[in-house]
C-alpha cells in the first residue's frame, strides 16, 4: 500500500525574515556568551571564544543567504 505524497511548492517568500531573525538570535547568543565569560574559567573562556567565532561565521553565511534571497524575490 503506497501513499501518494505531493511535494510542497517552494515558498521562499518569508526566508529573508526568517534569516534576519536567526541572525539577531545568534548576535544575542554572542552577547550573552560575552557576559558569561566574566564568570568563567580560562578553559571555559577559550571554548566560548571558539564557539563565538563559529557563530560569527554563521552570521556571515546567513547574511550572504539573505542577499541571495532578497535578490531572488526582487528580480
């Protein structure tokens, strides 16, 4: 017995807003991590710094994707 599944159409209309929200959340996480570092051991500070570097790279990628999505939706 097989089921027929229909794929959903590609709805990219709100991707820019979703990505902008993700960027904002990530920035807030970086800021919170900076506050946490004030009370952390040296080892924990190092881990937080490394994680924040990864977060910053993610933000760069999301911002590039925002530009792509904006261009896609406005062509």
